[in-house]
C-alpha cells in the first residue's frame, strides 16, 4: 500500500464530503445519528464477533487485563455507544448560529456565524467506543472525521465504521464523512498530522507519550490534553466543613481522572484545624499522604514529599500536601507547578476569591467546588471530545462548540467604502 | 552573542512580566499607553535621528523608493503612532470579562472569563510604526510582546522601544513587557517560533514568503494571513445600480489591500445588462480586464483570463471576470479559487443570499456590500493586528479579542461531585 497516496485520497474525499455536510440541515444530521445508533444495535452480533478477533489477538500478544477490559465490546458497551449517539442527536446544532449582529457607523450590519472547522482528525488508543463517540460529535458539529484508532482494536473499529456508513447511506449523506484508517502503519499517522490542506485540526486522545509525539510532529493545529496536576488551596478564612468535604471529594471521588486533586495547599493559619481531621479521612480511604515539613509537624507519620512529587500527576491514591503562608504563596506555587488544568480555592473571603479567579492561569478556576466538576458533561456542554490544556482556540472541556469556528457575516444594501 | 541563550533569557523575562501584567488594573494599562504616546512625541528628535541612520543605510544598500517610504518616520508618522496608541487606550479592556454565567443541575455556577494569551511574538518587515502599534495592542490585551522587526528598521525600532520602556517605567510596569530583539540574526527568529514554553502565539506581518516560512517552521501556534483572493458574485436578481456601485468600489477604492476584489463572477442571465457598463467604468479608471470567453463575447476587446489568473492576488489594477450559469456554479468556483478571505453576493433574492452566507467558507461573507469593508476598524473592533485566513482560534479581522482566550470559572458553595 502506498501510504502517502492512500492518505492523500482519503483526505481529498474527507474535504469534499465536509462541503456537502456544511449544507446539510440539522434534521439530516440528527437522522443520520439516529440511524447510526440503530445500526450499532442491529449489528450487535457482528460487532461482538469482530471484537472477539481483537480480544484474542490481544491475549496472544500479552495485553494486560486492564487493556483487554478497555478493548472489550459487551452488550452493555454497545447499548452505551448507541445511547451516547442518541444524546448527541438531541443536542442543539451549533452550526449556523449568528451572534452579536450589530450596525456600525458605515451603515453595514456585522455579526458572526458559527461554522464547522471542516475535517477533524482523531488519533486514539484502545477503546473502540471512541470511534462511535468521536464520529457522532464531528457529524453533529458539521465536520468530516478521519479516525485512527489503536492497532489492537482495528477489527472492532472497522465494524463500527460499517454501522456508521449504514446510517449515513440511509439519509443520503456521503460515507466519506467518517473514514476509519484501514491501515495501522505509523507512517499513516505521520501523513495525517501533516496534511493541512485536508485536515483542519488533530485531536489526540490517550497517554502523554502519544499526545507529545503528535504535537511535536504536527503541522496541523492540535487540541491537546496533557497532564492534570490540579490544586486546592484551603485559605485561612475557609469554612472548615466545606474544606473537608471538597478536598476529600476532589481526591477520592475517582483516582484515575485528569481533574483529580494531586497537590493540596493549606494556609498555615488554618493547618492545625484542618489537617489532622482531613488526613484521617484520606488515610481511612487508603490514600497515601506525602507532606512538606510543616505538614509532617502537624500530622505525624506522613511520608516526605519530594520536589518531584509537586510536579507529578499520580492518577492514583497518593496526595501531596503543603502548608503555605498565604494566598500569594499559593498563587505563586500553583502557577509554577500546575499543568493549567483545574484549581480551586476554599474560602469565605470575597477579595481572596476574586484574586484567585483572576490570577490563576488554568483552564478551570473554581471557588468552593470540587475539581472533579471540570468535565464537559458537568459544565452542561452535553458532550466532550477532550479537555484542552492549551490556551489557543479551545481551553478546558471541549464540546461541540470547540469543533467549530466563527466567520463574519456582513449585510449591506449596496454599501461601499469611502 | 549566543542566540539560543539570548532568546531563552528574553523568553523567560517575557513570561515573568506577563504574569505581572495579568494582575494589572485597566487604569494602569491605559496610563502606560498614554505615557508611551507622550514619550514618542517627547522623543521626536531622537526617533527622527535614529530613523535617519536606517534611511541612509537603506539608500546605501539600494532599497527602492517604496521601501524607503515605508521605512521613513516623519513628524506626521510620529503623531500618527501616538494617536493610534491613545485610541487603543480608549478601547474597552477585554480582560476579565465574564460571560455566559449559568447554574447547572449539580448546583454549581459556570461561566467563562476572558484572559490574555500570555506572550505574543510578532515578526514584521520594514514599517517601524508596527513596533508601537503591536506593542500597544499586546499591552491592552494583557499580553507581553516580543517584537522582531526588519533588519532595515533596527535603529528606529530600538528608539521606539526606548519610548515604550519610558512609558512602562512611569507607571511601574516591567520593561520586559515589550522586548524588541537586539539582533537581526535569522537564528533568533528560528528560536522565537519554536519556544512554546515562553511564547504563546506568533503573528507574522508581511509578504506571503515571510508568512509561509514562519508557518512551516513554527511549533508555536501562528495567526496567519495569507492571500486575499476576494470574489463578488452578481446574481441575475441583483439590483443593477447596487451591483455597479459595489463591484466598482470593491476593486478600485484601493488596489493594494488584501480585501480588494480580484475575481468578479456574473450570472449569465444578467451579464449583458451589467458587463458593458461596468467594464466601461473599470476601463475609464485604468483597470486592466481579463475575461472568460463569454465575457469577451459580451464586451469586445478584453484580454483572455488564463487558469492562473483565477488564483492570483494582483494587488494591482487588474481584474478577472467570469460569467457563470447560476449560484451553484458561483459557490463551487469560489470555494475552489478563493483564499478564504472575503466574498460578497449582490442579489435581492432572499433564498440565494441566505445560501451564499451559509455555503461560502470564507472569513467574511457579505450580501450587497463592498469587500473593502473587511477590516477591523470597519467592523468596529477598534483596532486590528491582522486578518486571519485560518479557521482556528481567530478568523477574519483580529482585534484585541483575538489576543485573548477564555478560561472557565466555577462558583460553588462547598459543592462536591457524586
């Protein structure tokens, strides 16, 4: 297979299909999504038998139990994919919305219309449900999708693509709107991330290694999601009950997510009131605590936090705790060690809350709320294709709007410029 | 000079200064801008004597008259720079604006706060006034600026930087907020466009060659402005008087600007009513017309347009004219040949106007208005740092808002995720 030629053809077809989708009405897009959901349920046996090929190949090549679990397509998983697509069909169409229409002194009227980006490339690892989910988000936002899943899920992904094509055909939309790469050759990824004529944005979903490699090699813009090293700062004017509740939830509600608390900062004026009880709650839950010197003076028996700990996303029941002098030290520490994902202050003090909101440079900045809320569904976006830790284009949870852009529309009545 | 070390130090200083600016109040930023404007006027003689060094070096190295004209800093030019900065001081501060604040079912309240990008790198050619203009836009939008002007303007740019530093010092803001590169070594540009840790976006201003070279080499996001190959489509339901007026103005109001009309499309049903008079108007103004075969059948004596003409940004009194069958052919032609800058339809037909707005994939799409309106000042942005022909982040005229991003703010009252 000539990879360069293959990707070029695929890109050209995606671009042509995206132009057709840009003209499609909202009802056509929704009907396509509903037809895709139906096809996934109707082809349940095919999906499971193709998935079985991936699972047995995975077992043979020594994938661990967690990887095999992510790879498996169960009946529940198939129902979940179909349900997720129906939910996306029910969301408002972002495309075509005209905002901020106003007259200017020359007499023309100017506004902004929301439009699709065009073609979205998504590169992901083993979960086959991403194929359905990502395709549905792209279709709803008016974009063609080029999907490159993990090698270990290739049979499952191709089977899901067949269901998607069934749905598209049913409503008369081109199958090329959703193309799953037929090859798992890495050279295809290199082509995919360097064809700006055909692909408008790349979204990598997976581990840090994957995302860094793609960002470094891409000439197409990338919406990337690197670490989530999230902080909570408990101010000395915090409500202690809220502090305990929010700090505990932020760490323990789930350990493996990017919005989980990793570094807890506590103002020295409140450390003795908060830390003994809070540390006890964490320890009872099985969280390993690593403290700065002051923390260990307040609560005996904790491990010492090293310099490395403050810059580590554990994704595990481990928490680093530091006592800081005041808000200034907290802000400085956070802007140095945070990955720019999510930080929260616990305080009843108006001025400090206001300063925290303004001065913390992260994609989500919170007052008296759990970092675990940083998520497209919790924010009411209705869906999420990733969480951007970049500042450019999209920041924080990325829903349908992050897959669109805005063009200017100008209405005149024969107006000319003098 | 160790260029790598020099750029690294400069980048680090810019990043540190940007954090201080992010905390500055609107009045401090405005006072800094007013102080800079005053300093430019007060140091008028220094600016002219430093500019004279550039001009004589330019003459010695054989710059042409147009280049020397762009390089010259006259009294009027200095007054204009100062006035431009005072106008930027008078604009509303985009930073800190909170929008779309709403409650979601979990009880938390979510909105978006507009924040600076951080550090903006600008790479430009001979006009020294860009130094003052770009620095002012960056300061107002809360960003530090790293400025790399043309080699031929180095003395002028450094003198302008001294005035900017005077103004910053006066209000107690760090001079490192605006740094003009001391070197014109190209290696410094290579460093500048590949240091994402210190620079958040690069804006190249200049010819297509400069912009392409920078886009290809950059690992930092680029807001780029390539060609302006703008179209007008005169529909067969156009008001003829409006068609003549708008098509004439779009080409002839200025020839050298990116929003100038380059390709005129005319529906065959109205060609005989429009083309003879319109071509006469253009010819009287001295515009060279190049037509398709049908155009030349309607108006005798025109040159033939070649395939290359449809893809050329003339920036000159030359216009290509094509007769098309209908709106479908016009849309197809435009989406193939346009550079995605600005297109306008002349029609009284509601349905066709609505289709044109939706289906043309350009940064500005107009109805019955001159393409010459596509400009940040005309759109009421109050300023313009460029016109983006990209879809990502900023599209069309880029004002202060294009130099900012939005972060999520979440307000709770001890809320946790279940």
